[in-house]
């Protein structure tokens, strides 16, 4: 259920392992012009390449551009980041398979249901795990910047400008304060621009880290449905694909699947707790300044410790000052 980053990749892995397996795919039609759910298409190039290789796919065919640095709040940080053609990737993973509209699904007939429905979490039990942030995005005809660029929003979250080839960009903003706040920040970024809008989309992002348990009866969750999006960067493509691979590796063992997911992604829960405390108006303590190396790895950014701490402290101070104002 759900053929985004994680579901389509899982399908490809399962087909590769057992071409005769009986799999039915469900995904509702989307109104987004690009054909997939909202996303800005930025990934860690090395992790993406490794995951594609596990499915027998050459990742390079999906790489639109790669960058050895990004610019965050005006600061240049070392990176190995790729902008991928995500709609083409999902299409490739699915091959000839045609997902059905879930409106017609009688799920009780299946031995196993995979919840890969992202922030919808349509089949796993409801959860109130936070944060769930709101993101809005437009695709513009515009000259691309030299590198992916992001700025912290004063009211929390951040805005980005990601090149998609030479003459198009994804311009977006995410906010813990809802779609209106995210839209306000996006408008600020766009003010004065005469660029043509090609496409626009919006989506919630559930970024809490692993939400346990990862299965409930015959339903097993992967990706964003079980919280696997980095709370600081909002990156969920690599975590969704990674959890799909873990599920295939531990297909009949919920305990091993959970242990593997926790070992790889429990740092996200720590990050989420810090963000939740910050959003409640609490200042950061020195204990909060751990270095979430894996977090930045998933989006391909590798700043030095000093650069990272500098960014976090500035972001937290600006946010708290804005909150008090
Ligand atoms: C604006 C925006 C920009 C982002 N940019 C990036 C980025 O640059 N890099 C990055 O790593 N992450 C990014 N993310 C996050 C990333 O897109 C997701 O976290 C990631 O794709 C999660 O993968 P997934 O497979 O769990 O879910 P998704 O890729 O979201 O796929 C979920 C699928 O489930 C389907 N679905 C929904 N409801 C049902 C249902 N009831 N039955 C069946 N199917 C259903 C949806 O149509 C969708 O195809 C962004 C998110 C947003 C909103």
C-alpha cells in the first residue's frame, strides 16, 4: 500500500528476490503534475547509489545533478548530494505494475499488508508522535543556483531552493506551525520573482523517528508511516528505502526488523525530542548538542562539528527570540 520512495523500492526488491511472488500494489491517483507525492528530490549520492545497487539498478540514470557543497544560511558546507529524478525512479522501480486505487481494496484478503503510505499512515494504528511538519513547494522555471541552498525560517523549519537541472528549481518551505506559516515563508522567498510556476504541491511530514511497534497483526510499516524522516533535515527518501531493504532482510522476524530499524534510526527520536522541547519554548542545553552524523548523511551533507554546532545554536537562538517577540 503506497508506491512512493519506500513502497516502489520494496516492490523492486521483492520481485528481484522472488519473481513469482504474488504482490498487489495500491496507490491513489495524484493531482501533482510530476505524478508523485510532494518531494524535493535531494538525497545522499553514495547512500542512494548503494541502495539502488541492492535492487540491481544503476543509480546514475536518475541523477539530474550532483553537488560537492550546499549553502545553509549563507554558509558553504561540504556535501555529496544528488538531485534525482524521483518520478522516473519510482516509475522504474514499478516497471509494468499498475497500482490500483485503494478505494477499491478489500485488504482482509491479503496475507500481509505493507503500510508504505508515508505521512498518511493509512493502515498502521493511529499515532500522535510529533513533530509532524507542514511543507509547501513550487517548481519554477528559473536559473538554478550553483548549489542546493537553504535558510532557517525565523518561526521554525527552513526554506530551500534546489536546482532541478539548469533551468528549473524546487522552491519550498517547511514549518512546524502549519501550512499557512510555511506558505508565508515561501511567499517571502518568491517576492519580486517573475519566474513561471510549473507545478505546486504540499504535504505533511511525519518526522519523529521509529514509532513502535513496526508491525500490527498482518500490517508492517516502512518509511515515513513509521516516522522514518530526519526531524532536522526533513529527509525521508533514504530512510524509506533503507527500511524497505531491512524489511526484506528480516521478512519473517518482526523482532529483528525492529532491532535493525532502531539501531540505524533511533538517533531521530533524540533529535525529535530536542525539537519538541525547543518548540515548547525551552532553550537548548549543552546535552542537546550531539552531532547527528547519520542525520546529515542521509541528505549527503558533512559539515565539521564546529560548523554544525554554530548552525544549531544560531537556529535555536533565532527561533526562541522570534517566539518571544
Ligand atoms: C515538500 C516536500 C519536500 C521533500 N523533500 C525531500 C527531499 O528533498 N529529500 C528527502 O529525502 N525527503 C524529502 N521529503 C520527504 C520524503 O518525500 C518522504 O519522507 C519520503 O518520500 C517517504 O517515503 P515513503 O515511501 O515512506 O512515503 P511517500 O514517498 O510519501 O509515499 C507514500 C505513498 O503512499 C500513497 N498513499 C497515501 N495514502 C494511501 C492509501 N490510503 N493507500 C495506498 N497508498 C496511499 C501516496 O500516494 C504515496 O505514493 C520531502 C517531503 C515534502 C512534503
